[in-house]
């Protein structure tokens, strides 16, 4: 149980285009989903927290107009990187949590390369 | 403020040897503590967690961790390491009331034959 999937697993795009990453909880309803960014050989950096049906809460320094997060259902959250630039290239990981349970379950990650 | 420190950036152990990965935390109340493992290019997999009760916690893949409140530590141990254990290990601390989960910088484990 507690499986989280991400799609796509990797994506290459041209600078200036937008990329959407999906995060799904496959066998449970996730009241809260988190989006992280991870640079090579570094820890996870929390970008934003999204609760189903509410606007996402972004961490300081994360541009909400650039990283659009939608959590439209209890099993799906999406992260859209708008007008992507090479510096947005990174490994993006989502996690999901059930209300009242503190454990986060992580997706396999999406590697984004912006050319 | 809550924080997590993993003092060792990387550790190398021989296959079959015992392992201990260190984790120290700072948190104002009783913390929720986690250990995750990440293989290259993959997401994080939960190894074990401590919320309350017995301070020695058993996890998957033969790992265990001990919560020591007096030392603010939650070290991860395994009696006999396998080559497949080579990965990055993250300690994390969280709490109730909407507190964010904070991750340590990670410890990379290398296993030599």
C-alpha cells in the first residue's frame, strides 16, 4: 500500500516551454501533497505544500507564478513549470500524506532537463 | 527551530559488516522521526519511523533505529550490510500541527566487497 506515482519519469524540453508533472496516490486518498526539488548530491528542498481543493502554500523563495501547483482531487496533484529555463533543470519529487498521519510517501521523481 | 544533522556525508563499509548512520535533531517537542533511503535516480522509500512508544524501532530490510531523547539522536543501524544497501540515506524530523518535515543533508553509503 501507500504507492505514489509520478509522470513523466523524465522530460527534456526547450527553453521557454512549459512542462507539467503529475503526482498520483494510487491506493490511498492524499489530503496533502508536497513538491520537492533536489539538486545533485543534495537533500530535498520543499517547494510547496498543497491541500486538496485549496491553493498551494509556497516556501520562501519559490516563485508561485513559475511553479504552478494544482491539487484538484484527493489522488492527483500537478506541478507545471512555466516558461522553463536551463536553471530549472532538476529532479522533482512529490510526496503524499493522509490527514492525521505524519508519514509522507514519495513518488519516484521526475528528472527535468531544459535545453 | 527544528533541524536535522547528519554528520557523515559519506560512509564506506565492507559487505557483511555492521552499519550505524548518525542523526541528530533539534525540535521543541516530542518529534516524529523518519529514516528514508534513496537509490540513484529514484524517490525516497520509508525505512522506519518513530512516533512514540518503544524507542527501538524496527524497519524494513533489516534496519533498526533507536530514539535517544537525552542525546537528541535517532541513529540507524544494521547488523550486516549487503551490497544492495548502497544508497543515500536521509533522516527527517516532523511534528503535529502542520509542522513541516525537515530532511537532513543525507549520508551516502558505499559498500565494498
